[in-house]
C-alpha cells in the first residue's frame, strides 16, 4: 500500500512539474517594435470625416427604400475632398456607387495591396434614443458621433486621408495600391465588393494582401490581460438563414386539434435551439491563445499553457458569454416566427427563420443536414432563405504580410499587444479570397465595455484622437509594404 501511495505521489509531482514546465516555456512571442514619432494629420481631416457622416448612405433590407441621392452626394464629397486621388489615381465605379482606386507603383513585378472599407451604414432603429443627432452631431467634447463612425466610414475617410496626404508629399509607391470602397456591405455586398473582386480577378490581379474592417483594439475584454489587444481578423464565420415552413389544417380556436401548425413549428424551433452545434477550439482561436496567452496574469496563463489538461474548463469559460460562445461553435439564432391572422382562428400555416453563423471547419450544407436530422419531421419544409456564405479560409500569421500590419499597429500604438482572431460577422473581404490567401481584417480604434454596443447601435462614436491615429495607421501600412 505504501508503495502504491508513493508511486501516486511521485506521479502527482511529475504531473505538477509538467504543468509548471509548460507555463515556464509559455513565453511572450509579441513582435518587438518601437513606436514612431506622430505625423501631423491633414488639416481639415476631422471636418471631412464629420461631413462624410452627414450623408445618409443607408442600406435598407428593402431595395425600394434605397435613397440614391445620398450616395450620389457622397460620390461628390469624395471627388471634392480628395482632388489629388481623383487627379492621379485611376478610378472605376461599380453599380454607380462603389469605388475602386488604382495607385500604380513603379515596380509591376510586385503584387499589389488592397485597402478596403465600405461607405454604407445600417438604419437607425431608435433615433430618439440617441443623445445626439445620428447624422449631424459631429464633434462633441473631442468625440466624433454619428452613424458610420465605427462601421465603417472611419475606414473610408482614414484611408482616403492617408493616401491624399502621401500624394501631397510626393510619395511614389513601388507596389501598386488599390482602394476598394463598397456601397452595399450591409446587405451582402453583391453589387459592390463582389463585382470589384471579380473585376480584379478577371484582370489577373494577385494581391500581396487585403486589409479590410473586421476587428479592433479591445480594452479590458480579454480575461487576465490588462494591456489593450489589437485583434487582427484572420478569418470570418460563414452564415446561412434557414426557413422552416409548415401547412396544416386550421379551424376555430374553440375546437383545437391535438397539434396545430404553431405547436409543431415551435417544437421544432425549440429543439434546434436546445441542441447547439458541437463546441471546440478552432485553429483561429488556438492561434489567438498562443499569441496572447503568455501576456495573461499567472492564473490565466497557467490554464492557457496547459490547454490539453484544462480544455473542458476553458470551453466552459468561453460559453459564459455570447461573444465567447460564438468563437467556439456555429451559433443558432431564431429571428423570425410568423403565424396567425386573428385571435380566434387557428392558422393553417406557420413560418420561422433561424440564422446560423458558421465556424471555420463547417459548411452551409452541414448546417442544413444537421437541422433536418434534428427536426426529423416530414411535415416541416426546411430550405435556405437566401444565398449564404461558407466560413472564409484562414489566413496565415507567419508571413511578412501579417507582420507588416502588426508592425504598423505597434509603430502607431506601441503600448498595444496583438493577436489573430476570428471575425464573428461577415465583411466584404470574403469576396477577395479569390485574389490572395492573405486577407486580414482590422480597424485601429478601441472597443471596451462602454462602447461595445455602439456597433449598429445607439450613440455610435469614436474619439477624435483615435480617428487621427487611424490615418497614421493606414499611412504606415502603405509605407511598410509599398516601398520594398
């Protein structure tokens, strides 16, 4: 018995030593970069940003609500605000309101970079809930308010300002640079970014890398890390919406049948919601853990360094928040349920829509098969509501392209850590994977608990200083990749 206990004790010591050995070797692999001197931003840049926000370039779900006059005014705004870009760069319009600018470099053998953003915004659901006017507030106490400040006129104006500034300085890139500005990203981007990507593909363009919106710099949102973290999106989830329909006998509510259309369909929706997709740490989240884990406090670092041992514990922690859960599985969100026309009439039909955001490694076909197998009711018809999208390929992080973006961030904001991450929503960049495997998604502003709900929400805003750093960031991206 003593020998058994001694053996168990020795094994326990070895196991503990193994855990601490992993922690000891879980060392920082952050890119070491010194900050650079702040370059003055162009005079009038903030005013031009405020003006850009005043145009109601809203993408509505119903095409009949589209106000082309606002987009035409935005076209004029771009032309009037950036005369050097319009005078020296090749400019092509797509579907009237999406823009592609081509800045030719001196060395045609080098692959071009593509900088992306979109100029359309989402509607204002509750304008009275805003503390300021969503289209005319402008600069208030050094903070810029308005629909589109974060998503995504920030990128539009910061990119254009940086290029206009470099042209004014007489800068000539060696590498071609494209600027792609879509006008319908919020409604899937098929008239804008999709056409631009196909146009470039038909021209034979192979990009060095693509940089779009998608992730930002988080503050206090990652367990165990005090430093801000620049989240560089290296992949994005796919999406599909499934429509569930059923037709059954109706009748008067005073004599209900054992089952009605509402009963059957609500049971099916509940079953789908109660049986979520399997959870796991996909390659993107593993890359994030490897990069940011060594920067955590000891307790969190201990767990992340020993993920194989604490895998279930970590998965449980991720599941505690909506955003955390969304990074480890395909999510299920019932969004529409329709049935009935009168309070005393049992409906003959019912309809529901469930939206799924698909994790890398799974596909739309697999989601459809999973739901059909789960519902397992021939009375319910299950079909895709509209064309969805599979998850994007995962872009590499051990490349010069990724490092150029990472370096640019840290040169402008040296206090910031960085890590690859998974974009939970969809961006226009998914169309550009046909041009390069190096597609990245990042916007250089800060996200924290105070402004997290501003995306597509109330009082959308960015500090003036962050917008100015955005101009510096895109300028530095160009200087770090277009002068080789």
